[in-house]
């Protein structure tokens, strides 16, 4: 199995740790570090020195442009603050990719949005990937 993952906030404190954890798995074929701070994202990618890593400068509030970048991945992982949850989920729905995040408060409307888009959405995994929650 080969999995391609796009990380929103991938150059941040939590996001960078998620990127490192993902790269520890052989079945992860690509990780895109999506971040508003492209300089920080490139520095992380350069430091990792892994050919599976790519960088994309993104503003999650521009859901259309971000969805275009996410299309072709298997999973969108958001490590953004909960206030960006609606935009991040909208990106996954528009791109038609499964979704996971470390911190969110989904409503019934969010659940319907994911269901209607035909994606799996897993929320609130925890800021210490899987350990905290």
C-alpha cells in the first residue's frame, strides 16, 4: 500500500512532528508539507532530506486553491488550530480526499459535509499524535 499525505500546518510545532512520524513508515510514499510559511516549510523539508517530501505554500482560507493542491493525495492531515477546522474540512471535501486532524469540534453539519463528499473524516486525534486523546 502506498499512501500520499498532505499536511496543513506541516511546518509548525505539531505539524513537523507529524511529518517526521509519517516518514517513519515505509508505506507512506509522499508527504507534502503545506504551510502558509513557505520558508519554514522548505527549511523543514531540507532538514529532513527525504525524497518523499514536497512543499506547498497554502492559505487554508482559500479553499479552492488549497483543494487544487491537495487533489491527488490520499489523506489531508490538518494540524491547524481548531478555528481553521471548517476550512480544512471543506478543502478535503472539495479535493475528495479522506481527512484527519489533531484538534477540532465537528458539528452535525460538518459530519453531513464529509458524508455528502464521500470521504472519511476523523477528528481530534490529539496534539501528540494519538497519545493525548
